[in-house]
């Protein structure tokens, strides 16, 4: 289901007048509603998938660095404190 | 309630019912391709979110880190390494799935293509999750139930 926002609802309500006006206008309005819903839903989905791709690539790079450099160096880069100092 | 009030309420009820029907028809008419696009997106985005929770929890659970519990409730470096191949394959498939969605766009066969990947991703993430210490599993489950961090 596409995300339903207030602007989208207001946009739908704008089509309700023509819907009650007659068959031809009603069909045209229904077609417009269909396009609005598709556009809103697809736009939201496209944004979500783009964000997921960025995140997944970053996480895969982190996982690969972990394998290449060794877990201790990658996960815990803090230098070991030498107890002899100080 | 007099006849006039009943008539007004009846007309209002009919109008509201009409609005619901119009919206329902519009959703149905939004098309199979758009629904498949949405279903595929939800699958890949959710999988990425869960993979992220498992990875963050695994990294935070490495024995000796300030965020880790004492042994045996932490992950040794060898255990963290054992979890890595599952996460790597899952993340690779998530990226492939995301690219497929972007390439195909709203398409009536999209879900069929993505579903095969989604099943494998689910299995891999389950295997990675099973390698976490119990306390870390509980933390991931709580975060996932709450919708992420």
C-alpha cells in the first residue's frame, strides 16, 4: 500500500467532485486517482530502495574490511595500552 | 430524530460509503505491477534493516569491547568471523535485489524474481542471527520489534 499522507488525501478529495458529476468525468477522475496513487507509492518505494542500497553497500564494505584486515583491527581499532608506560 | 434529520444522516452515510468505495477501487486499480513493486521493496528494505541490526549487534558483542557482556555472553573474534560469510552473502543478495527492483521498475513479474532472493536472504540472516549470543539475540529481536534503532 502506498503511504497515505494528508496532501495525498486532499488530492483525492479534489477528484470527488468530478466523480459525482457524471460517467465520463467520473471515469477520468478515477483514472487520475489511479495515477496519483501509483506516483505517490512508487516515489516512496524508490526513495526507500535507494536508501537501502546505500546502507547495504556500506555494510558489505564493512564486512569485507573485517575479513581483509582482521577483526581486532577493524572492529576494535583502539591501540592496546602499554602498561609499562607512565 | 425526525424524518429530515434521518434523511440528512442517511445521505451523509451514503456519501462516506461512496468515498470508501472510490478509494478502495482506486487502490485495486493501482495495478498489479505497482503492488509487486511495493512488495519487493518492503522485502528488500526490511531485510537490509534486519541485516544492519545483526551486524551492529555482532560488532558490539565482541568480547572485550565496552559494549559487550562478559564471556560466555560475548562473541569471540573467531565466532564473529564465522558469522561474517552469512552476512556478506545476505548483503550481496540484498544489493542484487535492490538493483533488480530499480532495473525492472513496476513490473508484473517483479515479485517472482525478487522472491527467490528474499527466501535465501531470510535463511542467511537467520543463520547469522543464530550465531549471536542469546542476550544479543534478545536485543536484536527487541530492536526489530520496535522498528529499528
